[in-house]
């Protein structure tokens, strides 16, 4: 984007995990960033890092409600809108399912209308959850998914599917220039330790000296992408000249079982970790891995952070943020040697 002096990039959900990394990268690129966040699931301390940049502004607001006047006042100067506003961890998005659904549907509609009024380009962060418990593996974008519309994950899965529908309708009707990213499991620094996702849970449990809670038998798979790779893809997608509007999978193709993730973390901390098994949540997908051919072809992008390297950085960050607060044993030492594997 050519950065005009008075133009804004609006990041809804900019105080959250991926959003705060995105805001920082945009600021480093010289963009002026207006962050809109309701602080429902974000870490408020993520804002401390961002507020050091003079080109950063924070507005507290919920996209499922009318957009705050501080945002609407800037309508004519907004050039880019990234929508990352939604609780994304199963236990947090299920805590208030109606709000999750409305955030995705009503909130996305409000931001699309803002894009229409301002002429800004709009990027929706959708999710691998639109594929549900997939029958096709790995998941390409043309796969229509296997989603329950009545289960506990539906507020998020179906909410994101409806948000995609709105985005594509705005595009088809020429009302907005839209991009849709389907983000697969992402991890890294600045996650909330209590957000309930597997990487943050396991690292938090290691730091507290507690057994790692494997849901089910640990044979379900996921493919984890380091957050800086995800952010790189989002910016490429926003800035690319695309021949057509199409969803694009953003994720890492390195697939592993949850039991293998436990082993990888055990290797990193250099000790056996204890595990305890808990019930598998309802509708928990049995496997997930992105087909990223489209991202490779259209964005010249693929992840560059190998899992072990990303986990080491994430562990080190959690240890320095939370280790001091741990009442249990001291944080295990993270082995310093560089990772040898790639992705
Ligand atoms: N999981 C687990 N232990 C935990 C948290 C999650 O075994 O403490 C499992 C969960 O059942 C799922 C996978 O790890 O199969 C990824 O869960 P997460 O909540 O991180 O994201 P999801 O991909 O399910 O949205």
C-alpha cells in the first residue's frame, strides 16, 4: 500500500493474539494503525507494546454494536480493514455463543459497510473451522466442509461461514474489495496463557509443574503455524493484486498428533512430561492440515518457521512472562541449540 500521510489501517481485534502481531508489523511497515477491540479475550498488555508507536491509536469497541464514533470519524481516511475480531479459542468462543455468532455476522457486516463507505480494502480472517471435521485431507479451499450447525462449535464455525458469505456477496455486488484468509491453528508469543488452546495450555502446565491434559487419546492431529508466518501471509493477501476473489488457506503443513506435540515439548524442556487424559470435547475435529497450494501460487508464501524453533520461542516467551509468577518449580531450561528440522 502506498502510505498516504493521513490514511489509516483499521485492525478490528488488534489487541488479540494474531491481531497484536499484525498491528506491530503494519506499524513497522510505516502504516498508521487504528486498533478497534472490545478487550473481551485480548491481553491488555499487548497494547503496551503497540502504544510505544506514535502511529498507533486504540479505540475500545465491540463490532457487534454500532461502530464507535472515533472510528466512523475516520471513514474517509481508512484504506485497509483487517477483521480479526472474534474470540477464537473453543472454550472462550463457547462461553457466550450468541455473542460469537453476532460478532461474526453483525460485526463483519458493519465492517463491510464501512469498507463500502470508505472504499477501503477488506480482509476477513476466517478459519479452518469452516471445514469442520473434514472428510478430505489435507483440506483444499474448494472443500465445502463437514460442519455441525447445532453443536457447541457451531457459533464459531457457522458464524465464520456466514461472515464469508457476506464478504463474497459484497464482492460479487461490487460493494467492496475483499480478501478471505482461512487461518489454521496458530501459536506464538502473546497468546493468553489461560485461553484454553493446546499450545498455551501445555506450556502453562509445564511451567506450573502440572501434568499435560491430553483430550481423548491424543491421536487427533493439528498443523501449527508460527504467528509471524501467519501475519506475513495476511499482509501479502491484503496487498496482492488478485485475479479473483477466493478464500486462501493460511497454515503450516507440518501435521502432528497431540501426543507428538507433547513429545516435542518434552524434548524442548529436556525432561519427561507427565500427561493426564481428559474427555475429548464434542465435535473436536479428528485431523486437520491445510493444502496451501493456493497461497504458494497466489501469494508466493509458505511458512518458514519450523515447529521446534517456533515452540522454543513461544516457550521462552511464556517462561519470561509467566515463569516468575509460577508458584511451582522453576521453569525448565529451554535448550539453546538451533532447531535442525524445517517445518
Ligand atoms: N487439546 C488437548 N489438550 C488441551 C487443549 C486442547 O488435547 O489442553 C486438543 C483439542 O482437543 C484439539 C487440539 O488439542 O484436538 C487443538 O485444540 P485447540 O483448542 O488448540 O484448537 P482447535 O483446533 O480444537 O480449535
